[in-house]
């Protein structure tokens, strides 16, 4: 937790408290998962599958598919390229992974659209968790495919399935 206080030249100040997430990545290792969770804002059943690893040269590679099927239509994300994969182990005894790259996405009433994605997953002894944020090519979050900022605090609990993370 971080407390920030800003004071203007007239002596007026305001304070805000926020959290900072720091990742200590390891190169190598892999993570994969398949399962479902309830989308945080709506409770819609959301299915996912992914496999991420590094090739022999240390470059990230993998695949990701996410499907959310609410009453008003289909939401879908498919990975078209992986730019970054970080895997780590926390002091609380949980493995985690963060990966990002290019994707194509579909939201109700639209055609397949290019964008970018960021995913954070936890392979925990108490339960697994999944978080995603999809952005359009201008950098804005895609409504219906972007969870609230702060992956550690806003990841959804995987209710059916499993996430497995292997460190190097």
C-alpha cells in the first residue's frame, strides 16, 4: 500500500492511498490452464484455455482463448502473438504468471477486431484465479473484456478447471 500526499503552492493538500504490484519474473517455465469463472460485474459464465511457455531462445509463445456468453451476445478473445511472459512464486506460497500480447476480439454487435491483452493468473494452493484486460489499438479498455485494474485484487476465482504453473 502506498500513500501519496500532494501539496499545492498555497499549502492545500490531498492524500490518496493506492496499491502497487511488483512482479519478480523468472524466464523459462510454463503455465497453462483450462476452466471457467463468473465474470465479476455480471456473473456471466466465462470459459478460458491457455498455454504459455518460452521457446529455446527464451522468447514467449503460446495460445489463449476466452469466451463469455451473456444473453446479449458473444464476447471472445483469441491470442495472435505473445510479447511477454513472466512467472514467479510469492511469499504466500502461490505461483503466478503474467502474459501479454496481441489478440483479436469480438464483442456483441461487432466483427473480429485487433487489440492487445494482458492476463494474470494464480496457481494457488487454496484456489486458482484469472484476470484479463483487453485493449483496443488506441490503448483503451474494451468494455465486457476488461476486468477492473489491479490484477492481484480483482482476479476472478476459477470455479471449474485448473491453472498449473511450472517454474524453471
